[in-house]
């Protein structure tokens, strides 16, 4: 089968969507499917490096915006009329059977929506990001634009929508309602990650390192404010604790709070690191603590990868994220309410005090990811779905 995977987000961009796009392409290739990737051409990236991958990569000209307090990788390709012809030619030349659009709000989705019907090729959309707008004068306007473009124009015309978990499903229901028929949504296929155990060596030493990790760009919905306040409580019992927050710094409030609370020796902002550097951090971390403060939550790529490495994770996902009795508080994950600072602090302290508990949760978390998110176990169902939709 010939599958085209398209997204604005792809290597070398470091986001959950780009990591998924790469993992999906590699897994499809390893399962004897012909796969091509279409993404954007970044000026600072030498596309000759794409030859390291075992599948074709086509990069479309784009406009690249860097929003200082929002996002460094905002790209636009739909403005360029020639890109529609380029995508059509790729679909025809590569004899594509089906197109997989990664994320519904990226503007490659506009190309996908317009070109696929002309090329007579079906497309599926996987929803990774739940768009949410701050309460403001413009929020109702932006919400209606989102419903019109993402909902009625793009998602409604997809042959299938992959929702991955209960939170994405709830988002689709709440945001787009009757625009999207339930028969179009597949919530059984989970969001896979590539589980090559050689790339994720298991954490075997659970001796206390006084090291807490928090991976993910510093943004409004992942601001770490309550985590930093919780650390102020934690240091009363563990004064040597070190929290490292890894990711690009889009907001300054957390940095100011660290100074106000005089936590400069305990809380450190490393900026963005490579995936290899982050994986090495997992092996020495006692706990990985990260969540989003928004209407919709979940387990991101960094959380899944840290659990796969055997690091106990503290997060605010619902216990039924991927089905009942899957996520188990204090067994394979530590679940918290993100606004309860005292509870966050106490659960961190309990973990730091108990080596056996850290090891039990870490190992159970690894089993949870391996059994539920392993792309090699998921991909056959996904390929079968592609086949059923392309016939």
C-alpha cells in the first residue's frame, strides 16, 4: 500500500506532532508499506540530511514565523498556489492510495482537503492538539472560524478521524458537535510511539538522585507555576532537590516566580535539548512531573517516553484516558489535580521518600506504555483501517 503522511511538523522540529509523524513513517516502512512524507522546507535545515531516512521526503516552500511568546515553528504553505500542484503531482507520481494528515489545524490540512478530492484519493486526519482560545473579546470569533475551517471544511470531509483517547474525543464532541458524525471517529487506535527498547534503556538504579524532571516547552498551558510553588514545600524536607524544566521558554512568569520564591538553586530552566539528551536525563531522574492546565489533558510524547524508560510520572490525566482500569493512580502513574499545590508537593515527597514505590511505579509505567502505545502492536490495525478506506 502507498501511504502519504503530511504535516507542517516534522524533523528537525521538536514537538509531539513532529515526533509522531516521524514514528508513523518509520513504522509503516518497517511493516513493508510504501510511505512518503510531505512537510515544509525550513531555511535553516539542509534537506540533504533527509537522505538518512529510508523513505522519500518532499518539502514544500513555506513562510516561517517565529512568535516569541507563542511558538517558534509556525509555518504556512497554503498561500502558495504552486504547492497545490506540487502535492497533486506527488500523489500521482507516487501512486498514493491514501493520505494521512497529522493534526487538523495545521495549514497543510488545507492542501490535503483541496487536493485529495481532485486526485480522487481519500484522507484521514489524526487530531493531536485541542485548540483552545483564551477568554477574550476575540474568543467567540476565533471559535467560529475554527468550526468553519477545521470542522466543516477539513474534518467533516475526512473519511476517518483518529481521536487517540477520551480527551480528544470529548474535545471533538464539545467543539464540533454535529459537524462530525460519530461513525467517522476512530478512538480505538491509540497514539503510537516507536518502542525500540535499545533506544529506551530501562532505568535500573532507583537510588535517590534528588532530581526531578519536567519536559515540555514553557507555555501558558504548561507553565509549571503550581509545580514551582510545590517545590517550595518539597525543599522543607528535601532541600537538595533539583528541578530541571526542559523546553523553549515562551513565557517569563515561571522564571520570575523562581526568583520571588528564592528557588534559583533548586529550579533550573535548561531551554530546548535534543531528544538524545532528554533520554539520558530520564535515566538519572527520580520523577518526571509535567501536565497541562487546560480543558483537555493527556499523556504527551515526553511523558510516554519517560514512562517507557521506567521513570515514575506525575500527571493530571483522567484515569479513563484510554479505557477503564488502564491508568492506575499510585500503581503505574501518579495522578494529581493540577490546582492542588499541597497534594502535588506531598506526592512528590512520598515518592522521594520511598525507593520501592518509585521502582514499582516506574516499572509498571514502562509496562503500561509497552503494552498500550507500542507502534509495532498498533500499526497493523492502522494499516487495516487505511486499506478499508482506500478500497
